[in-house]
DNA sequence: CTGTATCCATGATGATACTG
DNA sequence: CAGTATCATCATGGATACAG
C-alpha cells in the first residue's frame, strides 16, 4: 500500500491518487451518513430526516440528488397517498460501505484513545462534537 | 419513541455510527492528500507543497498542525541550514491508509465509469475538478 | 409527505506579504 | 526553507416559508 519510496531526497512523483475526486463523492458533512442509513434497506425521505436529526431538508435533498446523479443512490416515487419516495443504494453505492466502515472503525478507535487520554489527564475540558 | 418501520422486518435502525466524528479526522479538502503523501516516507513542508500544488502554505500548515494534535502525524525539526522540518505518519495515522485507499479505489472506479459514459454520450461538457 | 426557494451565518481556502 | 498574518471569496449548512 502507499506510495513508492522515493529514491533520494528529491520529490516523489505525485502519483495522482484519485483521492480528491473520491472524497468529493462524500461531499459535505452528511453524505456518508446518508449512505450509512441506506445500507440496510431503502428509506424514505422522512425516515432519513428522522435518522439524521440535525440535517435540514434542504441539505438532505441536495445530497440525495447528488448521490443519485452519481449513480450511488436510486430514487423511486411510490404512487401512494400521500405520495412518498424511497431511496436505496445501488450496487455501486454499496461499494462505498467498506470504505466508510473502515473510516468509522479508525474514528472510533481514535475517539476512544482521546477519551482515555482525557481521563488520564483529569477530565480536561475538551469541547468536541459528539459523534453522529 | 422508536420509529415504526414500514415493514415488519427489522432494519437498520439508526446504528449510531461514529461516522461524523471519523470524517472530521479528514476535515477539509486536503487532509487525506496530506496523509497519502506521507504514506511512503517522511516529507518536508516544501515537499508536501510540491506534492499538492494547489494547496496554500496556510492551509497546509493548518492541516499539519491539526493532524499532529490528533496524533496522526509527527513533526521533527531538523537542525540544518537552512532549517527544515520533517513530517511523518504515526502508527495511528497509518491506520487511516486502508480506509483512504478503499475510498480511492471506489472513486477511481466511479471516475472510469463516468468517463466511459461521457465518451458514449459524446464528450459532453462536464466541468469537473480534476483528480489529485 | 416530499421536496424546493430564499435568506443568512459560518467555515474553509487561496493569494499575498511578511517573519525567523 | 518553514511558517504565520491578514484579507477576500466561495461553498456548505441551517431555518423558514412555501409548493406539488
């Protein structure tokens, strides 16, 4: 994994990793959460709003449209009354799950370490946003 | 207060994933790139600037400090002339690499598919930022 | 219920100039 | 070379009101 070792002190050639583009897939603070909450089964708009309480309708709509345009999520309008929409991950979108889970694992580990360090240090005030 | 699922089947109740916090590890557009370019070997400030041409010194400095404060990166000042600094990943920081690479893989795949679709569609103008 | 359109606050970034 | 300070800009997100 990783980059090839550079020969000397001189710069390693930028190996053009598609990182920037990849991360733009998860643009914004919520896209990963949306994908996460779609991982088990299709969800409706209102359900997602409930799953992710702090997301606004505007942003949720924007993320869903973006994910749909990129082929990661499908949108199916149900002919019910009142009308409802159901969102689901495409196989492509599903491929992001392992990566997201890997990030979540490392994140959890780091958070645990921080909490450990904080308790050792004596409960120093550390205003950090709560996860999820 | 449980959310009544539409279908009796279970489903993916909000499993409180530490996603939000985890992603904050990679805050900003450049942190993943910084980690990536440190993956092979320690790099100096100027080298990183060269590796990531479009990053400004201000942002690179900010990201490095943030990553350092979180225990993902170490900073070593070399007593040379002119002075230089060398940054390296900590074991903890290294744990992020598989996740980042997983994202990069999916991203690359998606980009390839887009390019394929674009060529089929006849090279439609699609103002997208270039990867890397 | 499912979105969308404004308006507004905030944060991240780049450019430039400057210090050690 | 390594880093910081200041300024201006732009994208993102929230709140609200409103539409289909």
